[in-house]
């Protein structure tokens, strides 16, 4: 999460999660890599097939 915040220049983790990560998860663009423990401090996010298609279009 810290890498994403730094990469995009955001300072508020809560706002970033609410405005960007949650909608991306709901849309099926991003997925949690550890579904069993979504609040883990080691949680990682990955692009789904749909997310990769969008990425490569850009």
C-alpha cells in the first residue's frame, strides 16, 4: 500500500483505499492476493485479467 501511495503521490491511506482500491476491487480490476486475511499488513494487490487488459490498452 505504501508503494502505491508513494507512486501516485497520495498522503491519506484511508482516502486512497476508499476512493480507488475499493472501487477497483468491486469492478474486478484488482484482486487481493491473500483472500483469507484481507487486513494483513503483508497484503498485496494484483491485477486481474480485466485489469491487465485495461493496463495494456493504455
